[in-house]
């Protein structure tokens, strides 16, 4: 599966310079880091995120993440799983309670290297590290009941695409990732 992910990333057409440079960094790490899919790697963790949209693709689902104190996309660590689409779908279910979800496409929607500042999780300090992240576009039923995962988030809400960007208090994600994903989504219509 690792080699399939490398092939997918090599075939991926970057949207901008950020994606091109981050894609190359992720591919290099996948080729050189044996434990990149595990949290025991103290420098890099492979992660998968989901830009969850409704069926009309005019709203995005955001979670209020406790660690970051911000509205953000859904996603998480690979934890040994190299099928990152599977990880993204699992994380959406775990973090939102949604079960009526499906990928708009199995292809990668976005790539990014994310800096994670040191923080406390489960009463234990986690050192600063990088998330080598692959994002998938996931469609969900906005009428389905949302369930907060209290150990990770304190709220869930559907926002218009523009409101989703504005709801975030993380400037880099807001300006470089969420705006980019909305632009990519609009170009798909």
C-alpha cells in the first residue's frame, strides 16, 4: 500500500507551489522513513484529512478541535494504516458520528505538510512534529445527526464554504489550506 500511495502522489497534479513542494517532501519521506505511518516516529506522522461537504457541495463540516481551540477539518493519524482514504473515512465517522459518507472520488484532493506545535494529549506531552497529510473530498448527508467526540472536539457544525474558512482561528490553515480546497471544489463544478 505504501508504494501505491507513492504512485498516487507522483501522479497527483499539484494545485500550487505549496502542494508541489509538500508533495515532494512527503514522497521522499515515504521512500526513506520506515515508521512514517506510526506515531513512534518523533519527527513525522502520516495523517489523512477530509474536506467533508454536503451533497450540493455548498457547505463544509467543521469540528471545534479541543487541542487547537479552533474550528477545523476532520482527520487524524494513520496509526499503521497505509490506505489513507480508509483513514480519512474512519476519522470522519469517529469524529462526527456520521455513517452516510462516501468519497467524491478515491483520488487525492489535497496534500500538505502541517506543523503541529507541542501539546498535551491524554495528560501526556506530545513534542512538536510534522504531519505529512493527504486530504480526500468526502460527501455526507448534512441532515444526519452529528455526534461530538468529546476527547477530541467540543462541537460540530455545517458552514457555508466561506464561513468554514472564517470560522477557523488558525491563520496558516485558513489562508493556505481551506481557501485552496474551496477553490479546488469550485473548479470541479
